[in-house]
C-alpha cells in the first residue's frame, strides 16, 4: 500500500511498527455544535482508510478523542473555550452540551455508515494523564510556567515546522479569530499545555493541578490520549488539513519531546470541502448538516458517494447541483444492481481479478474515485450475476454505499408498485366479468375468465360478489 505522508510530502510504502497491526488515531470533534458536512467529509475518508486496512488484513486499533474542554475559539490559545461558548448560547451546562452534541455526532456518523472507532475517549476523562505528561515535559526542560500557565518551549526543538509544505492560506485557517499577543510566552510559537484560573475566571470545568486550578490546553489532549491507548509508537494520525498547523505540529513537538523518540510514522490529512464562497465553516452561510440534507430529501449514501468521487488530497467544492448529479448517478447505479439475481456459482478467477483491481485502486493512496469505477467495470463484466453480486458486496465492505441493501429495497418497491398496478387491472377485469354476467353476456364473461386464468388468477363467485386470488 502506498500512502501520502504529509510529514515527508511524498507517497510511501505503508509499513506499520508491528507486522499485521495498525495503531491509528483520528482527531475527534469539539462537541459544542453540530458537525457540518465538511467536517464529516474528513471522517468519511478516514473511515474508508480504516476499512481498507482491515480489508487487506490488518488488525486496526483506531482511537478518537472527544474534545469537551480546552479548545479555544482561536487555535492560537486565545478567545473563549468553544464548549463554554456553546453552553452560553444554549443556556445549558458544558457537560449537557457535550453529551448532546457527542450523541448528535455519532448519530450523523451512523447515518453516513462511518464505523465507530475502537476507542472513544472524552478529554474530561483523562485529566490525570494530561497532568502526568505536562509534568514530564517540565521535568525534561521542554516546558515552563509563566503567568500561571504552563507553556511548551518551541525553542528547544531543532525543527518545529514539520508540515512546512503547506501554503500560507492552508496554515492560516488554523487561526480562525484575531490573535492577541500572549506576553507570557518566551517565543511566538510557544503554546499552552495548561491554563489556570488566571487566564479565564468564568471557565466552568476546572481541576486541581500542581500549577493551580485550571484546565488543559487543546493540543495536549490528542497526544496523551493516543499514547494511553496506542502506546508510544503511532502508525497513522489522521485529521483535516486545518489541523496540520498548529494542532498536529504541536502534537509532534510535545509527544516526541516527552517520549524521547520518533512518534508517528504517517500523517493523513484530508483537504477541505468548500462552497463557492470558500472554506465551509459553521460561521459562514447556510449551516450545512446531515439533518439539513435529510430534510431536503437526499439519500445520505449519495452524499457519501459524492465525497468518494474526489480524492482526499484535493479540495472539493460542494453545491446542491453537484449533489443532485451524484444522487441521480447513485439512483441509476442502484437500479442497475437491482436487476442482478443469484444465478449459480461465483467465478473465482473473475472475482479475484476484479478484487485485485479494486484493492490496487485504494492501495495507491486511497484512490476512491477509481475504486468506484471498479463497480461499473464489474457491472459491465462478462460474468454471471452471482459473481457480480459477490464483488459488489465485497467492495462495499470498504466503500459502505449500501449497494446490495438499497438494491433490494429498490427491487421490492418496484415489485410492490408492479403488483399494485396489476391488482387494479385485475379488479377492473373482475368488475367487467361481473357486469357481463349481469348482462347475460356469457361469451364475454367466459373470455375474461380465461384471460384471468392465463394470468394465474382464480375467480370465485360468492353471495357477496366475485372474489379473486392468485
């Protein structure tokens, strides 16, 4: 498998630390609001990556954090905690907000066929782990206390800017609000590991620490949670492109300084879903959510297919016109699959040929567009329906487009419609036969009876009128 590594800026052959096993970490949501469909594009692509790794035989341990404290409205350690901001907006406690939007996030994931990670850990469950790691960084001289807060000292690193291939625009999206200077910092790039009450008096969630009552910075969460559940060596770290700087840059800095060795081998970044107005965000334009797509009548499998039609390392532009086109393509695809019927044994030679084609597509830096092309190649193949159904079901272990189940639903609905239409025709014929008998037009009545019999319909004359059954 070849996978593009954002840290080395090239495709590399994927080799995990432990043969046959993959430790994978994905940055989870900050649960202060609903996820928009741009966020969810990232999780869809991470989901395909995990499922493909399992498909080719790896034992995957995927860990995800839930940020329910510490993520400020600016990624530069300024502004209000997003969780507190959400609580004020809805007049609820921070933990009520966290539970509601965590549940909403995983409900959206389920609707989009995104598998739940093996480990899901809220930040508020791991305060002692954060304190232990911060203390370790202080003991090793990589952190300092100033103004009541604990900061990571980036001047101690030989190379802080790990992801230095990104454009200024890519890096800038990490700083969403105006950034005020923090005079406690020794260096402009230093970042907070622990905030104390000297920073925010109105913070709802606070814990005791060696440095005063306070709460963790955002960046320390992912490092500590990954190390806790994936160990000291991480194979793949995933996230959106706007997390590359400063969040993932800071994760590498603190993790490798704490551990004393290289930490993560592969960095998998998904580019933005944009609108015609630019990067999609909660603060710009219509708030595009899974629920909104449902309200507008879209099949969410069509949105998943829309995302998979573009490569994860390319920005994708969303419009309803583009989604309508994909929805139409998806509907036609399902109707074609619905025509297939089990008709014998699976042709193993043909199946192996197309499985290799599919695996090769995804094995070349997760080319999901080419993987979807494999579906159409199978449908056009010179093979029996049983082989085609086997392959489509096999591909869907990774793509998760509900190909077989939706085709069955479509087939059943078509049969129901056809049977309903036929029922009406039979009712009309039986009524005509009854009228012919009343008119003593026996020849016409017999003719209709024979026509019904030819269609497998038996008519019984009863005191309550003619009854028919198949």
